[in-house]
């Protein structure tokens, strides 16, 4: 039965069937962008075969290169490729809407009731699980991309550069892209996307959008379509900004989060330092500890990690007294922050996607992107170690990197969670849920 099923691609899903999947993903997409990318790969490439390994990696390479949150951009890209503009808009909204609702509710509860021992216990259990999820995602993506020594070396150099020399992610992306451009000419076989390790026909069976499937009509590039899309998005952005002008705080939020969406390369993890500096130090919308609490919630709730901007918008608007009613103020701030953070992601895909599809078969374009993806694997590994450091040594500082106490229980939880994901192929949501339950129980005995 399974052999016969793999001789032909599965039937193309309807927009309604796709709606069900993307809605589900919005509720279960734990683990930050790398975890969400891994979940999409497992479901859409391996199980459902909506697109092939190489088409997935080509889209991923482009989204990794873009400013802003790469996981939601990848979801928008895949849905746009399959169902056009309607699919892209539907998927983008479904990807962040559950997180938006959840974060706004949690922000209101947070301001009203503060921390509780039970909630702290849940966070205690989830944080080492997040370490395991990020490390597992690094392994999973790396095993698909790093199929030769050259790409492994690029990943290693990226890790060394960011871990030991604190080189900024944009510079790592630039360097990897240059290496890929040069390597694509000198060693073209080493920079074939998915070469030798991800051909969908060999690994998972024929896909609906396979390696040689031509782009659909809506994905073909034209200058007219590019101009129209750009004009639409500029008009949408400008009209909302004009409506916000009477309220300075909301106007500042719109301007700031637009800059954050365009000026930070490397996804959600790269945008966080910029957002912290602006929201906490420059505008004073919230305090440092409040920002850290928002990050913890971002790591332990479904949806894109960049939903921390929803948290910032809610707390900032309430703190600045945007409206007399604090709930209305919080909702206004959360909506503005979320809208301006995610709006550019739709433009990047709807306007830029056709150009990316047009370059899919050209090594001079794909080689730099393949090298960038290899470098990102090294950056993700660095992130996993960063999370592990602050989870296992919660009192650590740069001056005292291994300051006591050492949380050996968290180490055991992280190891168990990683083994559950890697060796026993357990679902990410189940692993995080078990770890959260463990943390809750643990809080009763400390």
C-alpha cells in the first residue's frame, strides 16, 4: 500500500484542507522558529508531500535571508506557492493569530496578578525543553543541509564567529553569501541545494510541488505584478500610520516596529536585541524584567517567537496610558505592534516570491543561499548553547559565566527531552507538555 502510494504525488489539498493544517500549526507551533521550521518540514515534506525537499530548502534559504521572522515567512511562501495570494494571507494570519490572542490574555493577567509559584514552576520545566527543541532543530536542519565538508566548514566558521568573536548575524550572512557565490563558480557540486541528501523522489516519494514542477501562473515574475503589490502595501502601511498620528505612543510603535521588521536580518532571534534596546532603553515602554518575562512566554507558548512584540505593545500602551481603559489600551498597543511587525513579511513573499521561483534552477543564485543556510545551522547551535547557559546557570554573567547555582535537574530534563525528540521521535508539543507538568510538580517540593 505504502509503495503504491509513493509512486505518484498525493492529491493537491483544497484551500479548506490547507486552512485546517495551518490553523492547527498556529496552536501547536512550539519551539521558536527553528522548531516550527522542523515541524513544517516533517509534516509538509515527509508526511503530506506537499512539496519536495529541494523546493522546501529553496524557500527556506530565501526566508533565512530576509529581515523579520523566518518561520512565518516560510509558511506564507509555501501557502502562496500552493494557493496564491488568498492562501498566503490566510496562512500568515492563522500562524500568528492564536499566539496574538494568547499573549494579549497573558499580558492582561500578568499586569493584574503578577507571577505565581505555579507559573514559575511551569517555566522551570519548559526552559530546558526549549534548549532540547532548539538543539534538535539544529541537528535536523543540519542533517538535511550539511551534506559535504565545504558546507560543514561554513557552519563551523559561522559558529566560531558568533560564539567566540561575537560577530553580528548580518555580517555572517554576508560572508556566507560571498563564499557561496565564489564556491558556486569554483566548486559547483558542493553548493547544490539538497544535493545528495534531499531529493524528494529518493527520500519521501513524489511531491505535489516536486523538484521539476514548474511554478504556477501566479508565481511567475512580472514587473507589473511587483509594482502593484508594492503600491498596495505602501498604501496600506501609510493609511494606518496616518490613522495613528493623533496618538503619539501608537504612532511611535508603528514606526519603530516597521524599522525592526526591515532592519534586522536573521529572524526572530536576531530582532530581539534591537527590540529590547528600543522598547526598554529608548522608549521605556516596559522594564527589563518585564521584557525577559515576555521572552519566557514567547519561548513557552505556540506561535512565532517574535510575538513578544505583542507583549511589548500591550504593556507599553497600558503603561503610557494610551486609552482610559487599560484593556482597550493594551489591545490597541498589541494590535499596532503585531500589525507593523508582520506586514512586511507578506510583502517580502507576495512581491519577492516570483523572483525567487524564477532563480530556482540557477546556481549563481542558489549557491549563496545554500551557503547562508549552512551558516545558519552554526548560528542555531550557538543559540542552543546560549539558552543552555542561562538555563543551567541562571545566575551567570559575562564576568562569572558559571556562577552557582548549577541546575543539574534542568540538565537532566534537557537530555531527556532531546532523547525523546531525537531517538524516540516524540511530538514536540507532547515533550514540552510533559516538561511543563514536571516543572509544576517540582514547584510543590521546593
